[in-house]
C-alpha cells in the first residue's frame, strides 16, 4: 500500500489512478469548464440602442458564443439571425414580458424559431400587488398556462428572479411558491445568482431541493456581506467553483454573464467577466 507521504505529495493519487479503470482514472482528475459563455445583452443595452450589428460583433470578439436578448431594438428576426450567424453566435433564450406573451404568444414563438431561441423567459413581474400567498399561486397558474403553450410550440418557458421572489414575504417565500405550484415539465427557472444571494437565498439548497429545474443562470458577482454590491464576475466574493460544481444537479445548460450597471464602460465589464470565466475550472 502507498505510504502516507506518497499520498501527501501526490504520488499516491497517481498510484490510485493506476489501479482504476481508465474511465474512472480520468474522472478522478477531470475538471469542468464553461464551453460557451453567454452574455445577457441588457448589459450592453446602451450600445445595442446605437448599433445592434456592431455591438454583437464586439461581443463575439471578446469571446462570447451565446447571447440572450432583452428586446430586439426594432430589428426583424431574420435580420437578427443573419447577424448572429455572421458572428458565430447563438441565442438560446430571450427575455419577454409576461404581458406580451399572454397577449400574443404566437408572435413571440415565431420570432424565437427564426432567431434560434430555445426558451422564452419572463424577466420580472410587477410585484407591487403580489403580497398574499394566493396572489403568487395565481402567478404560478399563469406560468403553467404559458409553459403549456411553449411546450406545444417546441420551446421552453422559464422565469428569471430578482430579490423579491427569494425573500421572506408575510411568512412565505414567493420563489418557493412558484417552484411548488408549477409543473416541472412545463415551467423552468433561470436563477439570477446575484439577486438570489442578495435576498439571502441559498442557490445550492434550491439546486438540491428542485433538481433539474434551472436551465440557466445569470452570473454576476457580489462583494461580501453585508454590502453585497454588484461586481464584474471574479471581482467579488461569490464562490463560483462551489456553485458551478452542482450544475448537473441543477440542470444548468447556459451560463450567462450580466451586469445591471456596468459603468463606466460595458465592454470593459463584459471583457473582465469573460476572462475570469474562461479560465475557471470547477
């Protein structure tokens, strides 16, 4: 048997690997990385408003391979798809207001098919009147209806949280209600990790209790408590290795960088976040 010293110096690990089948030995040393880092285009909304094509080209030049739209800036779906293809980008999802989806779901679905979206995601809710348990159950019912329409259209429906949903409200947490009252086959979730942490929620606990329901995450960093100020990814205190190590449990397929206020220059911000994530192993 290898000695304690051999294990401490690393030789023991090599010996153990030699005793294992090749596939098991590879698993012992395997590290995951994000293959295709995404960007929520809300981060560069000021630039998108000026020139959509030039902005997408700059985003691709940084290294991003996926983008999530937050509005189409009056561009037709076919034109957006051509611009994405020209820059070797894909767009797995788009943020669409729930009112738009409920008013004319077919139009959003048609645009999604042209552009290449896999998921339609509600980015936020008007929560001023949502103060009771029943009001949040009613939201879950609306989500189920939209999820069914998305499923029939060959798409996915999901919800993106802010700080309101994971926080305690009159003795309950709205996020728990939405998870518990929606059909897992029809309604998925995009966890905004910053707002989840800001609200005092535990991403890992949700991954464990609701495995497979989180199709994507918004990745933005935070300084240590109690300030929890938003920062570029890698410039804060969030333990990304610990969170991302559970991506298979959570069901995460897309890792999407976002910064709500990337001053003074959004491209400096998205470049810093990309460089950090492109080197991260977990």
